[in-house]
């Protein structure tokens, strides 16, 4: 159980950091939010993988994806976040 949590944090950190490097601009998020971004991106990547390939190894609907799926999911989540956060900041 502890190994799962540690691996989830490490994969989340890697995926979130790569997503922050790929998306241009400054994101005002810290290390904890980078980890959360990567973890959420992992689930988004797993969900998209399930939709595209219609096959999941464990038969579940939501599934943590591999590192590539996690990075792609984190990029998608960060892109959406920057679009909505940027829009809210401009209207004030």
C-alpha cells in the first residue's frame, strides 16, 4: 500500500513537471499542485486510453495510466487550467 502511494506521488511529480515544461507560460502552482496535476493527468490519460482503445488491463473504467498516458493527461489538464485561470484573471 505504501509502495502504491509513493509510486503515485513520483509518477504524478514526473508527469506534472513535464506538463509544466511543455505548456508555455508561467503557471502559479507549487510542487504539491504539480503532483496533484500529474495524478489527475494520470486518471485523465487512463480514461482517454480506455475510450480510444476500448480495452483496459484490469477491466475498470477509471485507471491510472502509464507514464506516457499520465504526461498526455497532465498536459491536457494543465492546458484547460491555464485557459480558464487566464480568462478569470483578465475579466477582473
